[in-house]
């Protein structure tokens, strides 16, 4: 790792938000030159140097306020900025930072458009409101073609949830799943830890199957929390507490997350405690 948090692996170099994307590494990080004999003839098969670059960043959850300093720097310095799924306030603010901003309506379209600009040799910054996993294919294609491509972290819905409810995910642990994946694959949970389900689609929050599956492990009367983060600074987050059995009546509540409170504390292992104390 480099001093400012970047990585030298994979040919990405130092991730400096205020450096020109695609620029050469600082002198201190350049590998030492190796003297070799000049070839008798030029190597015509050697590929050209890929000059374009792609950086995918998240805009956070709350409009403008949760855009990181790193993300702001990339937006300002990139030759092209593409936006997907952003609220109007954030999108307008991004356009004020970089007039070379475009809006896309679909993830597939924005991926292909980003790659086309990268292939033209441009530094491209994609700003989105979703999860980073949706960009794995685009990042993989970009790197396979020899271009620099990376993801920058952003504040997530889960981050907002832990802060708004003052929950320490390290205290008892938290298991995080997509709700549909949790149900279809019958994930085994540890009821002594918190369970956090991302509600995509949101209609799963009131589906009878969800209550049945959770009720089998926790009981129908067990406490759960439906949560929707504040999207603007003048708003408050939605925090609705109910029981597992009461989820089916929550059809009028729009929530991004469902948190199942730990059912019971797991006792400490005395043998492990003894060995750790030695």
C-alpha cells in the first residue's frame, strides 16, 4: 500500500484524487530502469500503450453531502463524467464541477458508453448510486483490454443504518445478505448476531415467505427494524420497528433494509478464554 491508501498492484499506481487520471506514477514509485541491449529490429507485435482509464465511484446516499473528497477530485479532473441513478440535486452539482457530464438511463448502456470513451483514450469517471458489484463486468473488460480501471469506496445504506441506530457491527457481528438471495438459497444464520437484509425488490418486506423463513429461526414475535436512510439533509431517516409476524402488514412502508435483532447472546467459550489469557 502507498502512503495515501493507493495500491501499486495490478498496474494501477497511486490513487490520488487530485492527480490527472491515467497520469504516470510519481518518480518515487517508478521501478528502477533496467539496461537491456537494443533489439536488432523493432518489435512490431508489441501492443500500443493504453492511455484511457476508468474510475467507478459512488455518490453516497444523501444528496451531495456524502460525496467523498476522493470522488469530488476525480469528478473535477476526468475528461468525461457519466451519471447513473442519481438524484437531481447531486446530478446538477456534478455538472457544476465538470461540464463534460452525461446522464445514462441503464446500467448496461452506461457500461458500454464508458468503455467506448476509454478506448478513445479518455479518462472516464462513472458516478452511480448503486452497489459496486454491478460494475465487476465493466471493470473486468476494461482491465482485460489493458486499461487502468478501479473502484472507489462510498458511503452505503448499511453505513447510514449503523450510524443512525448507533449499532456497532463488531460487537455481536452482523450478517448481510440480499433478501432474495437469503430466501432462495436458504442461508443459514447465526441468531446470536444481527441479520441485515437488503430489500431488492422492496416488495419482499411484506411477502409471507419472508415472515415464514424468519419466524422458523427467530419466532413470529421477534423484533425487527425496517429502515430507509435520509436522502436529503433536511429529511429524517425512516425507522419502523415491528415483529417478524407483522412484516406482512408493512406494504405501505418503503424501506431499503430489514434488520433482525440478535435473538440471544452467544456465551463465551471458557477454554478459549483461558488459553487467550496465558
